[in-house]
């Protein structure tokens, strides 16, 4: 759900009451992390071998990286209210670090200074 009072209890429900819910949660979290580690290794290999010199190919790869990251963020935010806390907090921290405009960006996106129930409802 998209309610702050139920966000974390729903994760506990999945882990405790759903058959193999703990396994599903762990496989999902570790699989997603491993997927991104593989992507970063692939980028590192490309940098080592000078693939960035092929500008068109490299730019398409950067666009694909951003699309994968955006898809992962939306995949966390939209279906799982409890993950909205995590995703919204990460984005808030990234945006607020931008010089001069960070605070205004955070307030414009979240409608306030921090992540709250309204943020979860907006994304759900």
C-alpha cells in the first residue's frame, strides 16, 4: 500500500506469512544488485579497452544505462509502497545535493521538504 503506517509491515508480511516470501525477497534484492554489478563491470571493461572512442555506440550505451536505472526506480516505486520510501529517499538525497537548485527541485517533486505519506500516495 501507499501508506506510511503500513509500508514496512507489508514487507514483514511477505517475509513471514507468504510461502517462501523470505526467499523471494532475498532473490529479488540480490538479483537486482548483481544485475547492476554486471552492468558496472561491463562499463568498466569498455573504459579499459577504450570503447568510449566509438562515440555513437558509447552514447547509446549511456542512454541504455539511464533507461535501465529509470526502469528499476519505477519498478521499485510504483508497485511497492514500502520501496517508495527507499527510492524517494535516494532521489531526494541526490537532488538536494545539486548546487543552487537542489532544494527547489526537492520541493517541486515531493511537494515539501521531505518524503512523507503524500509522496507515497503520489507515486502509488
